[in-house]
C-alpha cells in the first residue's frame, strides 16, 4: 500500500476509534458519579456499566491497533483528540445540561493545540520496533512516573488523568511493536521472549490506564479527559521520536509549532478545569437549597400519607377542691403526662 493510502486508512480508523473512546469515557464518568470513592475493583467488576465501558474501550483499542499498523505514532495518537470533541457534548447531554462557553473555548484550544502537533507528525508507515531492553526500560520509567502522580496531593483527578494518559500512550507504543512484528516477519521470530514481555506490558498498562481514568472521572469529565487526551499522544510520540526513529516534519519550524500547540492545549485544559469546578459548585448549591427547605413546605404527592407527629408531653394542672368550711388549702400541682395511668 502506498504511503498516502496508508495514511488515509490510519486516519479513518483513528476517527472511528475516537468515537468509541468518547462513548466509553462518558460511560465511565457516569459510573464514577454513582460509585462511592471507597469502592474497590471487585465491586466495579459486578457492575454492568463497567463492562459496557470496557467493551467500548476494547473496540476503540482494536481500531487503534489497526490504525497503528498503517500510520506512525506521531500521526495516530494526536487524532485521539477527537475523543474530546465528541465526549464533552455527549457527557453534558447525559447530565441533562448544556455545554457552557468556557467548555467550548477549552475544547477548541485543546483541539487547536493537538492539531498543531498533528501537523508536525510524519506520515510514513512504521518499521522499527522496540528491543527487549528498551521495552523493559520504558516499562520501568512509566511505572515510576505513575507512582509519582498517584501520590496523595492536590488535584488528584487531573494527576490520575495524566497517569492514565501516559500509561495508555505507552501501551500504544508497545502495541505498535507487536503489530509490526506480527505483520513484518523481518523483525525476528514471531514467538519470542521479547514479544511475550511486550504483550504482558501492554496488558498491564492498558488495564492500569482504564482504572486510573475511572478514578480521574469522579470529579467530572471535561478536564480529566482533556488531560488524558493530551498526555496520551505526548507519551507515545516521545517514545516514537526517541526509540523508533520517527521524526517531526519541518525541522525547527515544526518544533516551534509543536511548542505553541502544547501551550494552547494546556490553556484549554485549564479552562475546562475551571468550567468543571463551577459546574460542581453550582450542583452543590442546588443541593443545599433543596435540603434547607422545611419538610412541611414540600408538596406531597397524591396518595401520600403525612408522617405522624411525635407525641408531645402535656402538662395538666389539677387543684383539690376547697373544704366545706372554706379553709384555704394550697393547690397541689400534679403533673400528668400523656399516656400515663389515671390518678386514684
């Protein structure tokens, strides 16, 4: 297949993959909103919504793997930014609200930045693969970065999103080694310790990225998804440029464009974070107003029976009658509580 046709196939597969990933992100975000933060992995495994998200992610991953067979990492990974375009309005619709102006601005800036990165990508089909030492080194470095981002601290959602994007990008880079090795028999034997190790790393990082993104979406969808979308191609492109012989087109001009694109994408993430915080504050205020209203003022639905009021102790004053001679006697105050036995 010629270089142009291979690039078109890679772009088409990447577009469909982005749609599947967007639907999965919305499903994960809704599941995160209905799940307690203390819920473990085993509890997630018992939820049908979790397996729906896993299925969508698996479909997107298979399409992504097919795209990597026709295009380089620096081309395929930035196209995942289209996930953000689909997921933000889809998530807002699922939440029963409209997308705000700040969210649209943040999404547009993130897309412009990633589009600038896409313009600098090469367009040739991949041929190089990672060696076993390189794959192990990439795996060790990734685990160290993820461990640092997963430590307790401020903005855990965004840090977990960055860790998810990095692990997913590394998994894509390792997946490309598998696909090239399977389709190009000149890279060595099909079954070897190198490919087995790479396959295990791909499985571990793919599952780790899925669980990290599930944790990141607890605070909302827009900003964490933007961070995942940005960190994923950056991590994969770094491996492609450093270890797989990929190159940016245009020399210094492309480098400057890539830096400007990164700055625009970071600004977009900041705007999405602010919009997400305002949305959370508004939801909290609406919740407080609904709970502050007295229960008596709440309308009752037809057929509802009002709850019986708790009995309040009553105080009854009983005075003894005066004797016949008129001698004044002090009235003794006796307290009789409701439900008490009558006096003799």
